[in-house]
C-alpha cells in the first residue's frame, strides 16, 4: 500500500486480497481514486498524466524476417473504464453493503458502473504512481553513464526493461580480452561481408547501431539514417533489421504526402519501439519532406491523436531509417541525413557465397544470436564509458546533430574505427535539390552575370528564340508537366532561396527603389564545402 491515508480506505480480505468498501457514487469515486493512486493494482504507473498498466502482450511472435515489425513483449495500456473494471476484479474485492427485506445487512462484491470508473480516471494528477517514460527491450546507458541492465522498472530513468533470458550481465569494466573479442566479432565477423562503398559507410552504420543504446546518456538528437545500395540484394534491409531486431522496430511504407507521413509519425510514436524504418523505397526515390526534416530536429513531437481533438506530445527518442536503391535527398533532408551506402559491384549480389556468417538474414532472427550481437556492442559501450566516454572534437559540424557526432565519433575513435562521416561530401552529391539549384544558378550567372533582374524578366528570358538552342541548357525550373514556371510561382521559389548558398553560388535579393519590385541577382563566391 502506498500510504497510511490509502490504507484506511481498504483492508485485507479473508483470501489475502485487498478489500475495497464502497458506497454511493461519491464515496466510491474517492475510494477507487485513492486505491489506484496507491498502486493497489500491480505494475501501474503514470504517463503523460494518465494511469497506465504494464501488461504482457499475448501472441507477440518472434519476427520471421528482418523487415517485420518487432513488437516488445510488454506494453503500457492506458487505464480506461473497462480495463480498470477488469483489473479491479482481478486484483481486489470491491465490496458494497446491501440491506435485505428484513433489514439485515450483508456484503456483496460489485463492479462499479462505467460512469463512476470514468470519474475515477478523469484526473491528471497521480502523485502516488511512478512515472513511466518508455518500455525498452535492451539495456541502455543512463545519463550518469551506468548501464540499465536489470529487468523491471528503473526509477532513475523511468524506463521499464523487459527481461532477456539470453543476455548475461555485462561487467561495468570489461576486461581487455572481452573488449578485443567484441571488436573482432563485430568488425571481422558480423559486419565483415557487407559490400561497404567506403570505410565511412561501415563507421556510420556502427554509429547508428549504437545510437539507441546510448541516447539517454548523450541526450542528443540523431540524424536520419539512409541505408542505400546500388542494387537489390546488397544487404540494406538486413542492416536496418539488425538494429530494429535489437531494440524493437516499426516498418512503415514511404509516402510522398506530408499529411499521410505526419499521421504515420504520430501513430508510431505511441509505440514502444526504438527504431522506425521506411523500408524499400522506390528505386531512385528522392527523400524531400518538410515534415520529416522537422521531425528529426525536434526533441518533442506534438500532434493531434487520430480520431480525436486531443493534442499529445511525444518524446522524439527514436532512430529513423530508410532503405532503398539509388536513393537521393532534397531540401533540408540533405543536411540532416547520414549515409550508409553499399555497392556489391557484381550483377547478382544475392548469389554471393562464402560469408563469414552464412545466411545472416535468418541467423539474426534467433534471439540467442541477437543477444550475442548485443552483448558485444554493450561491451564496447562500457569499455568506452569506463575510459571516460571521450568525445571527438574533429567531426564535421552537423547543426542540431553535432553533439551526436561528437559522442559517436569519440566512441568509434576509442575503438579504432576511423573515417566516421567521411562520406559527407558523397552524400551531398546525392542531394538532388542542391544539384538542380546549382545548375540553375550557374546558368543564370552565365547569362546575366551579377545583373539584378525581376522574376518577370527572368521568366521572359526563359522563352527560347525560334531555332536557337536553349541557353538555359534545361536548367530553368519547370512544373511537374515540364513547363517553365509562371513569374508568380518563380518569385515564390526564389524568395525561399534568398541568401542560401549552393556550392560557390548564392542568390541575393533587393528592392528596386523606383518600382518597388523585388530584384534578384546571383553572386559567385568561394565554396567552403
């Protein structure tokens, strides 16, 4: 029982079960509210102002493929009247005194009406319930640098760790032999046979693999992870699945509609999974979403729950990944993406043989093997923290993700894994939006130099003269139908690009003092990279 005040409201019945004596509706509401807040129901917590109960999830089968949804074995269910009635009947005796025709009193067990249970759950203050922030399936590094690895509720973090019977405790200070064995397993066995385009791609993948395990410690936003290959069968889905199988994953279908994407994000953030994967995008897809760009740079996602007018806030503490062949980025996603690129450089990648771990796609589905991978990763993490968790100071500046890059860069450097983020220039080369704007501005500068022009003049100059070659060389912005933009549409696009550098070119804007019309000009400077 949580408090002396709560204990006065119930007693212990003959069978050892708590006995709640209720009466009229007001009295019953008071008794049941105190009982719920006093944790008379086991495994109850509070999340976002609502009481929840942690329950086993029946039928949560093991995944059969790396691109399956991976649900956690436990779930936090918000207490609703029907669920509360069920739990009260399971764990307590709710008693009410009745009077028969002769005037004799006797006790009967009752189930409170739904209206009473709704009133009990109407409040948002539950000081007696511990705060539940997340249910997790793998140990994580606490903010103080210690490893949360004991199953159950952890008051220090508010996390509830599910049990893993295949994972033995990891020592706080692993031995040199354990650390060497972990490095050899991960680098020379587990990741050896993937056709990385460069050492940077392998380093970036290791950073993404470790990110969910150390996020509470780093308190850092993580960039969007793009796992991309030149051909099908290269192993990109296996790589994404190896992360998701460890920490739980939801696999989503990519959509070009920002409205549908927003709904999907809100829905998936209510799940207790560590990774969200947009799997197998259309070949050559350009990822250019304002919603996604906003998501990865915000710590909290606020949106209206589907089917309601209630707005909810969700901690954006997930790792977001996408897989596909020959993918590209556009808009703000280019600077918010970390690339992991594979290139088997052969006509039939799926026919390759001689792997260090044969059939890795099915091997990783065995929970014993997943525990092996996790044990080695955590061994490297704890060796890093035992040595002061050094950070890297020479990583590229990544705006909101610089803190992430410093911590992960320090982790990788500590373990001798080099070239982290070394493929950033190659990633910028896959920024379709950047390439198109650079080509347009370069043609503009060739035609007009630094001369100021209006959107109307620019549009008029895009009309080809009869029989003459296109002096814009196909770079002038067009509609989806391939027609040059109208002056109004062109002006809107130019306004959104003012003072934005594209390589060594930048678009400037001014106002004509006589006509008050907006003028645009292209300046050439020095590309600082």
